[in-house]
């Protein structure tokens, strides 16, 4: 239990004491000072209740709920005013005050409650206020399981390059929890990392993350549910899943793929360029060595097997872009100088 909860009883005692002291000394109420203590306890209880509500629901939800409550109370007051005017104008000698009081009590309870529920619903599901129609670009983004587990989305959001409302459907959260509870140790580790990433996103200031209840019981596949939800809202989908990327694109859903972003930000390497790299392991073909750039790009080097564990100078011969990323092919610098790549030869001529 948080330490502040131990302070609440102390605060209530102080509030009661202040109420008693104010009633006994300045007001000279004598025995009636106990009523002052009760008033102090009531006021202290109100402040404690507000503190607990803020802690439990968060400042933003609390403010939305309060806004809805006040709006409902205003509507209730307006209706009560018109009801009073109507009743007294129709029957000024017999206004039936008991009946009017009952109706006012019902209005005062119903409309503030309705306003609070609607405000909290809108706060939880912001797409209810989103504009629909052709030509409207939505600023909502749905996170799928793969991008949450990957973890880079948290780093990207911290930079501020992504903005808007980020949505996580309950069915994605259930899939993530299923992965975290898997009997396979590797899947379990990935699932728990995804939950840690979600917790990190929730702790970010100025980051609007919502968990929504929208579901499609008739659809079994999670990826298909994500596409259907993105079409309904409308919203973009952030993913690392190549298949989801293709399926969503075919159905007209805009997809933001973190892997594509990562590949686009990698430094451009052209044939003929030289670099100094560390040969870390043996390649698949005879005599090949393999090295990696800081961003994880694989470099396959001819005749570098004997240099494994060393830093060497290499010259790029070609660059291959694949669905899984980019591969660079190179030769040892001495060999490349004897047999320069075709692009470099053409450039020199």
C-alpha cells in the first residue's frame, strides 16, 4: 500500500479537530462544537475521496468525468426551471410541491450520471468524435502485437516523430497476454517484453494511449480484426508483420511499418565505397567472412575468412535490398583494387 494512504486517517483527524476548534472558540458554540467536528470530518472526507479518485482513475479521466457531471447538472437545472414554469403557469393554486420535488430529484440524479458516463465513454473511445467521410485523414493508429513485442515503437514515440491517438484493442491485449503465458520460454519472454513496452508507453507524458473494447466476434484471426477495426474507425495500422502489411494495403488501410522506416533511415552505401569493419564470423560460401554495421546490416566479404576476429578495410561491390532488410557485398580492399566493381569502373571512364 502506498504511504499516502496512511496519511488519510491523519488528515481526517486534523480536519475534525479544526472543525471542532472553529466551532468552539470563534463561534462559541459550546456543546454544539461537536457538530463542527462532524462538519470538519465531512469536508476532510470529501477531499480524501477526491484524492483517491484522482489516484485511481487518473487526472484526465477524472476531469472528463467531472465535466460530464457538471454538464448533466446544468441540463437538469434547465429542465427543472422549465418544469417549474410550466406547472405554476398551469396550476398556480395547486402546484403539487411533493410531486415536483420527486421529479427534480430524479432529474438531478439521472442527467449528471448520464453526462458523466457519456464523457468517460468519449474519453476512452476518442473515435466517437472523429470526423468520417472521404478525404478525411485520421490521426488514430492501431498497434498490433508484433510492433509492441518488437519494442522500437517506444523509442520512436519518445522522439516525438509519431503523434495522435494510439489504440490497442482488447483482442490484441489478450493475444499479448496469451504469448506472455506461453509454455515456450522464448515466446513467454517476448510476451512479457511486450507488456513492459505497453507499461512504458502508458508512463509517457503527452502520449495518448487508449485500450478500446471494439471487437468482431464473427472474425477469428487477430490480423483480420485489426484490418476491420481500421476500416471502421478509420485508423492507420502500425506493424512489423509483412503479411498484415500486404493484406491491409490490399483493403485500402494505410500501414506504417517500423521495419520499412528502419531501412529507409539506414545510411546509403554505394558500390566502390570503402569502410573499415570487424569480421565477426564465417560466411556460407567458401572463404567468405561476415561483418555487421551498427544498425545490424549484414556485410558479406569475399576472401575474408582468414581475417575473422580482425578489423579490415573492404570495398563495397554491390547492395541487395530484400524483404527482410538490406545486405551489402564487399571484397577485401587489396582484392577490390585489383578487380574494381563495374559501377566504379564505369564512373572512372
